[in-house]
């Protein structure tokens, strides 16, 4: 049953992401920024399909992967500092800047942590909730750190042309706050989603997934 749910989520999510990619590329705010921002989503799709038989994911993880992809695509279309939803949130909470990029970094912690957790549990690479949780957070924070290094590399190569991609909006602590939100996302993955995730892993394993 879990495998069937996952299969339909994979199909539906792929269609939704492909449509979002096509629409977002029509007239993005900055095409180079769009390409950089949507690249992870475009790379993830063939990987999900390539692994669908040897290692199908839980429906929860498939759903969150596709939701993360849509967050990236929406941000890429406008550039993170100009996303309309971000301006709405900025108004609601009387913030000094558009916070949409923090949503992206929250998912950057949430999804890798949950993926790491699933691999660790199903592959029996670690035992015990504390060890699995710690290692999952380590994986998520490594992903976050590598992404910040990529942003730094783009800034060095592109100079002023990287402003849209970086989306710092004048915040000298942007990299640190990005990683803090990734940490929060990872924490949510191993706490709020743990029981739901465990039940789906058990059902998927029982069905031979």
C-alpha cells in the first residue's frame, strides 16, 4: 500500500514539478538566477525515477521532496528577495526583509534529514533514535554548509552578478541564519515527523519496499 501511494506521488509530483519548471522559465526575473535555483529540483527528478525500484521512498518523503522542489522553483522565478509570498510574510510579521529564502533553507534541512533518517533506518546503518537523529542532522547540516560554499564560489566567480542568487538583502549574517533555519528544519524532521515516518517505513518494509 505504501509503495503504491509512493508510486502515485512520484508520478503526480513529477508532472507538477515539470509544469512548474516550464511556467517558471517563461519570464523569470533573472534567467541565470533561475537556472541556479531550480537546478537541484531538475537534478532530483531523474534520481527519484532511477531509484524508484531499488529504493522507493516513503510517501511522506516523496511529498516533501516535491514540495521542496516547488519552493525552489517559485523562488527561482522571482529571485528569493522578490518573491510575492515573502513580501506578504514580511508585512504580517513586520520584518526588515523578505524572508522567503528562509523557507527554502528550512526545507534544505528538513528534506535531507528525513532522507538520511530513512536511509539509516532501512539500510540498518545505525540503531537507536538518538544516534539516527544525530546523524540525520549531521547530514542535513553538511548539505547546508556545502550549499553556502557553493554560494560563496558563485559570488567569487560572478562578483556583483551573484547578488540575485545570494539574496542576502544586505544581511552580513545571512549565511549563518540560513544554516540556522536548516538546523530548525532538520530538528523538525527527526521530532515532529518521526512517528509518522516510522509507521510508513514499517509498512513499506513489510510490503517488500
